[in-house]
């Protein structure tokens, strides 16, 4: 009887150990680094880059990357973006909730703003940024005008054009508070540096993947990526064509709220969420089937008597990543319906463009001057490919409410 009891105890202990081992295995499988599954099955990943200065974000940029198509897009989150912040229960700047070293609340507000989860974050603190840049052997950026910075007995010069900045010059460039320099805002300088940094990280990916360098680089940043994931991330950065990489701003109106100037997102934040959704769909498209990575151009013409409607609509269109090359008035202010003329010769692209404003009236104009009308339009025959160079001409009619057409 005693032997049977002893055997039962050993059997029970063995079963418990097996259950514990299985639970641990499941835990590690379910909690594998998100990037590890991303890099294997090609899902989209998102990484928030933060350039931190004096314990506040000088610049915050969300990089969205599709691991199957190797395409990427970026979104800039200005610190003055105004939201109803859950933590303090009032409308205020989004960077109000930013805490250096504890950015979880800040990330949640960005997720709420953009309507997308943030998988990873990398913080470049200005105190260590010079070391990271020197490790990369400099970062090249474009400076639109000469800059002179005087501090004590030191005079630092930045020449216009493409310039490679070392670590110290990078810090001076980003933290410059020279009131006489009005060519760029601090926000624009931060964005230029971020684009140059992404390109440099991709160029130096093999160098950064070596064990010693990888460890040294991690000492200069704060991130939730481990060494393996960071190494894979460098590989993916090398696939991004930075020359075609675009950063979309958070569009909105500047308003004064409780004595602070805030950027209130258009349509209570619904527009930027639409832009993110369309960006995800666009990144999923493989090159070659349509316009590929080329930024499509748009001409916006006001066909109504509403003053400034073309300019406001152009800002809306730019938010979706299109290059608006011309804004003006149509040949008449009496257009009843909004129309799109397509000269892109990229199948499917005009439909995606039309979805932005829910426009149903599209005319395709081929290179041979042949008009293929999807809906009969009145004045369309007056247009010629020789007169308009944009891929799409958008003619705003009275059915447009500033966001969508009322079909």
C-alpha cells in the first residue's frame, strides 16, 4: 500500500512538472518578440522614434513598415497636437503627458490619435545623441540656408546644401534657438535629421550588426527592442528607399485653448485615422502593379464660389501623401459635381485617390488624347493633356462639403 502511495506521489509530481514546463513554453511562444514573427511572415510593424531634448520630445515620428513589400511611411506627431488627454482629463498638448524614461502613457495617446498600435520605440536623448551620430560616422542632411551659432567664444557655421554633421554639430543644429534664423523651424530641423538618420542607419546596417558595435549603439539609445530584434531592424531599414520615403504631418487648425496654442486635428481626429488606414493599404501594394513608390501629383481647382476651398482641399490631399503641384480656380464657378481627370496611366490609382473624398465622377485621359468617360461630365472636353501635367486634376463642385462629396 505504501509503495502505491509513493508511486502516486511521484506520478503527480511528474504531471505537475510537465504542466509547468508546457505553460512556460507556451508563455515564451506567445510572448516572442513581435518583430520575430513580423520578419518571418511579413506583417506590418510600427516603431516610434523620439528625439528627446530637456526631457520633452523635440520630434516624434512613427515609422510604419511592411515586411513583405519592403515599403515604409512615416507620421510626425507635433508636441503641440491638442487632444483630450485621458490621464489629466482635459484638452492639452500631447507632450504634456510625456515623462522621460516612462513613455507608456505618451505612446497610448499616440495610438489613440492615429488609430494604430505602436510595437516598438527608440528614444534618442540629446545628451547621448552626439555619441550615436559619431558612431555612425556622421549623418547627412539638407540645410536650406546658412546658419551661424554663437555661444560664448565659440562660433559654429552650417553651410547651406547637403552637409554631413558629426555628433556635436548635430546637437547644436537641433537645439539651435537663434531667433534670426527663420528659414527652418525647430520642428523642420528635427524632421530633416530624422530622415537623414534613417538613411544612415540603413547604410551602416552591416557595421551596426556586429556584436560590439550593436552593444555600443544600444548604450546611446533607450528602446524596448532586444539585441536580436534591433539587428533585424537594421536589416529592414536598409530596404527602405529614403528618397521616396514620405513623412505625413498631423493636419489641423491652430487654436488657443486655456492660453495655449494647440494644433487641433481635422474632423476631431477622424481624418488622420483615415490617412493611416489608407497608408497601410498602400504599403501592402507591391511595386510594379501600379505607380509603385512614385509620389503621384495632383492639381486642385475650385469649381465653386466658395473662397479658399481649393487651398483647404489641397492640404487635405497632401495629408494622404500626394504632391499638390497646382492650386487655382476652374474655368467656371458653377460645377455642380466634383470631378477627377486621370492622366496617371496607373491602373487602380485613381480609384484609390477618389476614395479619399468619396468622388464617383472620373474621366481617364490617355496619352493619345482619347477620353474614356466613366461618367458623362459636362466641360471635360475642354481639357487637354498638353495643358495639365499633374497625374490627377481634381475639380471641386458644390457637392463637396470640405471632406467628402455628397453623392
